[in-house]
C-alpha cells in the first residue's frame, strides 16, 4: 500500500522543532564532551593518582571509552521504543538520563576520599551517559528530518548536528574560563565540579523546550497505517530491530563505515589534541583549550553550510570531500602543532573540524533517508552508534597509546588515514538519497537499491 505523502511542516513550526532538537542535543553533547575534556585534564589525577601521568591519562580515557560501549545498547533500546512510541517521548527520557548522570559526576568523591570506589562510580555514571547519548542522536535528527521537506532536508537536519560543536564549545568554554580564573590547585580541588553541576540548570531549560514540540507527522502517519493493516488483515509488524537486520543490513554497514573517519578524526582533533599539544608540543593547557574553543565556533558555523550544499549536489559528494580531506590533512595537522605556535595550532584544529563538518553535516539526512519510517530510529541509531564502539570510543586511547609507544605523531596520522579510506569505500557503496520522500522509503528497499513506494 502506498504511503500518503505528508504535508510539509509550516516554517515557523519547523524552526521551533529545529531549535528544540538543537538545544537538547547541545546539552547532551555538552555533558558528554565535558567528561572527555575533564578526562584529559584532571580525572587522571583525581581518580587514578597511583599511576604515572601517561598511564593515568590512558586509564582516564578508558573510562571515557566506556561511555561509547553503552551507546549501542542505548541505540537498541531507544530505537525500539522510538519506532514504537514516537521520537518525542524518548528524547525527553534521554535528556533526563544524561543530565542526571552528569550532575551526579559533579558530586562524586575522589580517590583520595573513597579509594577504588571513586573510579567505579565514575565508570557507572559514564555508562549512563553513553546509554542516553546512544538514544539521543537518532531521535533528534529524525524529529527534524521527518518534519522538513525533501528539498532542504540536508540543511535543516544539519542543525541538530551543530549540537556537537555547540556542546564542545560550551564545555570547553566553561573549562577554559575556570582554568583561567582559578589556580591549578583550586581547579583540581573543586573548580572542575562546577561545569558538571551546571548541567542540572541546562537540563531544566532543555526539557521545557522539548516538551513544547509535536511528534513527527511522518511517524504518526506510519503508525496509523500500521494500525489499519493490523485491523484489516491482522498483520502484525516485526520488531524494528528484526526488520532492520532483514531488509536494511547493507545500509547499517554503510552507515557504520561512513562513521569511521568522521568519528575517529573528531575525537583525535578535539580530545586527544589536549594531550598531544601539552605533552609533545610543549603548549599550555589553556592554549590548547582556547584553540579547540575557537575552532569549535567555526565548526558550528560551517555545518549548516555543508548541509545546504548536500541539498544541491548530493549527500555522497559532500561526505567524500570530508573523508578525503581529513585523511589528507593529518600530516600537516600534526606538523603545525609541532611548531609550538598558537596560530599554527589554531589553523590545524580549525581546518580539521571544517573538513570533519563535511562528513557530519549531511550525515543526519543521509542516514534518515536510508530507512523506512517504522524502523528509522532503530536503523539510523544502530548504524551510527555501533560504529562508535570501534571508532570514537578507542580513538583517544589508541592515539595516546601510539604516542607512548612510538613517541611520534606518524602512526596516529596513519591511523586516521586508514579510517578515511574505509569511509570512502563505504560511501562509494551507497546510493544517493537526496530528494527522497521519507514517507515513501519502503521497508524492503535498502539505500543500495532503487526505492519503492509501497509502504
């Protein structure tokens, strides 16, 4: 049965939905990135003090990686219920979980107070963060994608993606201000807690905005159609996970491959850089934070531009620009940092994030267009979050270990280049999805084959 094409959302309503997704996603990423920055700067001292500095940093990044390990579980749970109950309800829950865990980290006792229980509690809260973020991304980008029209979907869906640099900007900005205003001892003693406790205020604001938006019209239409089929013929839908693995497994693999260069490069450029710039390039912690802060502002600005370009020339060409560009930039990236100049460091990080944006911007629309409505939350979330276990989760850990073993940036650059090659192959295997009507993406029509309008 063909799906009826849903009417476009009025521009005013669409902007409110975009704002709700963006603000909520910004808060989620603020919480998640705050942990990454704190892991590089203070957690090695507060929760792993018996280790030498580099080993302590490795252990700190290991707890950072644990959050990624929980993201696939979040993708499965939130994807299932998001495809059954709706996008909005699950987005509210993800925000509450993430904000609560982050606020609790700000109250944690350190190793000096409770011994080995401190890192265990820290790890448990990191798992909650990862679980929440695993469900957040898919719901946020789908809510916008399913409200918008096909011609400008890349642009509008890229706005929730700006929540990542906005969260990075907010987290890094707060940490940068605190390290500038407080002495080293004050920051390590109590100052690091302030950004985590601020999350409680941000969550209240985010919830107020998210509760004001409507459910996706595409989802409501698909839900009604499924109810009609069940009433008329007794047809019961398969579980979203089963349907995704049966009809869209190729698309899940494409999405996972597409994420490799995007995810790995991002965490090398924004998280590992805080270690490399301070230990190998001899730059101060404040200098490294300032460079990431400024570059994140540029990153925020270019993502909608890349998204709009994907509406004009396609998702695949823009994505390939980013993948090839990031791979080619890695050796100049580390060479600029090694110069020890703030200007060179800023250039290295900014160009890296601009190229990353070419992958990240079209990703929301691209992944949304691969899957049918009643399995879209599951499919997009699984493709995006399962890859994070192999990509973003170990990226700072692998980069730090390579630096410790080889004392050189060359293996780290080769690591990112290998990820870029894998992403290029994945995008080459995908079909162009620009201008698809999301209501007409069929359950049994993967994005690697022609799409049939029979849902």
